C-alpha cells in the first residue's frame, strides 16, 4: 500500500511522524516480503518436482530409450518381461482369460483338469524364462504376446506372479 507523499510529511504535534503512517508502511512492506517468500517457495517446489519427474523418466527422454531386448520388471502394456516359475522347466499359459481362471482352479485342486485343458489346446506350455511382451492388464493377470520359441506371436493369459 503506497502512502501519499503529503501524508509522509505530516507530523504529529510533537514533531514526530504519525505512527499510523509508519504502521501502514511497515505493514505494506511486510506483505510484500511475505508474498516474495511464498513465490520463491512455490518456484523451489516446482523445480524439485520437475527434477524428480525427469529422473523417474516421466518428464521425457531423461533415461533414454529402453532396448527392446532388455527384460524389465515393469508390468505396464508394451513392457518386455519373461514368463518364469522358480524350479520349473516350463510355464503354462491360457489361450483366454476364462481358461486362465479354470487353470488356476485346476492347479489349486491338483485335479486332472490341467491335462484336459492342455489336451483341448486351451492351455499351452512354453519353456521357463520365455520372453513376452505385455499386451493387456487384468486383475492379477496379464495378456502377453510370446516373443520367442515355437509359440512365437501367440497371445495368452498368465498370472501376474508368473512374470519377472
């Protein structure tokens, strides 16, 4: 708040400047200081967020492009992962989402239904550590495209836990 020049020179009866004028000048400069501090803090916060986004790869090409042959733990569509079950030679995959549910039930009950699903060509097997690309996400399951082996380019469903 700017104080007019004639008000600045107005003196009180004892020759001192008016305290009201001093108070309003101090208040105006205090408000300016507060706004400047808030502006500087906002700029600092924006700079920190921008740096974090750039380092995490969300801010553009900071990380560079990922090699297509590189396998990652990213489970987003387009990511390359490997089908993997520890201690197994092969991994089973279902040709559709409903069959995956049937496969999980058959595995959990240890019934002969697993063999029936394989014989009906509703479940296929691929070698452990087979490279795949994630196509679609479901609840705790993934649709993937096989990228190597004799089942190349097949699209199948697997539990999310079976990829690394």
